[in-house]
């Protein structure tokens, strides 16, 4: 069993933020510049990340792009199970990708309307097979939307380290997700670091990289 991460003080957190602020803000600017024609693959990426490495998911998306999955009639399953990377539950996720492609015109229409981020997230959870609250938040952040928490294991462990939560949740119902998101937002205001930036800071503290 892994040892729990050592607690971190607010001063230590702010110091780490200052060392990475420029890179974090640059990455968020990259997300804001994602073109609508890339929304499909950004959404596909978030369908692949649950219980799989973000880096493996990124490699899989690069391969799907190379094969022009969006426009070609092909089975994505073999592309998710490669020698150099592996997407867990690749059979189920390949079915989710096929469903995404089938329904993407409707999804794209919803993404380009004037819905608020919160409304759009709820719509995505209801209408995109395989997409939960965390994945929907992740996708919307990756196309430039703000003020939504991506409550994956990296973020939750660091919320525990800074004392925002007392224990890691075993499950995340929609109600519990919103409760923790609100706590995260309140903490971000308290320490003076925007929640979107704090999210990437926590992630980099776990993985060593500012990724996506």
C-alpha cells in the first residue's frame, strides 16, 4: 500500500505555484485556442482517459487522427491496444468512440451554442455515452471553458494534502461531485490561485508535468 502524501502548507503551495505559474497560464491559453474542428478528438481523448494514463490516451488519439477515424469507416478497437501503449477497457471504449462519431453532429451543435459551461456539462453527461462528470469537466476545460473541477485521483489526493477534504471519496455521485467542486473553488479563492490554474498545479505535483 502506498503511503499517503505528506501534507502541504498554503505557503508551500503558493511557492510552487509561483515557480510554475507562467507554464500553467500558457497551457490554459493553449486550451482557449483549440479550434472547433478539433472538438471531436478532444472529446474522444476524454472518453479514453478513465482508468488509463493520460499519456496513453494522447498516443491513442494521435493514432486515431493519423487514420482519420472521424471521416473513415473503421473499427477503432485495434488502435487502442498497441505495443507501446494500452487503453484499459479498450473494447468498451471503442464502442463509445463509435457512438460519439455517430452522434457528433448533434453534439457539435450543442457545443457551439450559447449554453453556460455548467449547463453544457450536464448535457454532455446525459447525451455522450461513457462521459461522466469528471470527463465532461475535463473536456470542457480542454476547449477553453473555465471554473469546473476535474476531480480525478491526482486532484483528490492533493485536496486531501491541503486539508480541503478529510478522506478520499469511494464514489462520486453528481451531488457529491458538486459539493467537492464547491469546496475546491472556495479553497482556490482562499489561497488566491484560480481554480483552473490550481488544477494544473495539483496535476503537475503528482505527475511532474503540465499536460492536459
